[in-house]
C-alpha cells in the first residue's frame, strides 16, 4: 500500500486542491486542474507508461490518501475529492479489479 497525506488546513479552494494534488502526485504540466482531469490522472496510476502520475500502482496495489485538517469550511473541497475517488474506483470495479484508492480522514 502506498500512502500520501493531504493537509486540508492549507487548502482553501478547489484550485489549491488541484495544485496540491498535482505536486504530491506528480501530474504532468498540462494537467488542467478540474475533476475530469483528476479522475483521468488518478485512473492512470496503474498504467505508468501513460506518464500521467509519478505515483504508480501495480494491479493489486492500493493508494491510501490520509486527509488531515478537515473542517466545515472545506466540505466542498472534500466533496470534489470524493467524486474523483468514487469515479476512479468505479472504473476499477468495472474492469473486474478491486478499488485502487482508499481515503482515511484523520
């Protein structure tokens, strides 16, 4: 299992969320910082040849996103992240594999 930590205390907007994830995950320079691009980049973690993320997973590996600093003020930010994770995991399930991303709220 691979882990990343996402500190929501430092993130106050959707754009900052995308910027932080781009930095942590190593998304390409052309990452367009929207939920669809996030879904595509996260979905490609199992396909490192695509070059969409520096964080890569084997077909059986899981990424755990540890979210810290959650407050009422960033529920919209968290919701965007949840939408992306749900879509990525649904793609995996339709391919007959286990979910690739788990999230833990600390």
